[in-house]
C-alpha cells in the first residue's frame, strides 16, 4: 500500500495512532473532540456501501471508514481500550448508551 499523496510505502498492518474524523453526530462521540486520535491495528477495512452508515473516517494511504453506525449498532476499526482518553470516553459512552440515536 502506498500513500496516495506522497507515493511512499505504508506499512500493513496499519499500527499506531491516527485521527478519526467524526462523519456524523452520534451519542458515542459525546465528549470526544473532533479529529481525536485512536490506536489502530488492522490489515483490512470496510468499504461502506451506504454513506449514511459512516460515523467516522480515517486517512492511511486512502480515506476509509473507521467507525460505522446504524440503528443500535456502532462498530469501530480501532481499539478503544488502547486509545487513552478518547477511547475511555467512547467506552464510557457505550456503557451508558441506550441504543438510540
């Protein structure tokens, strides 16, 4: 995989800290600043076929869906448990979430 902007090779799996841009409001983003950094360890990504389900996006060679949400489902590509303050806030929000938007 190569960075589309620089042409430089990128390591796969994608490991380390990267920003997540919140693509739409969601209760699980409460108290998490826009463009917060989360910890990633992955080799694959989801290609969301419905833009309405994209809750967060990240750049790593390409722009990919790093958080998806629909009804009472919220899924992330990163590891909240390894993501310091932002990850702990996401987990706290999840524990208090009633499954509604």
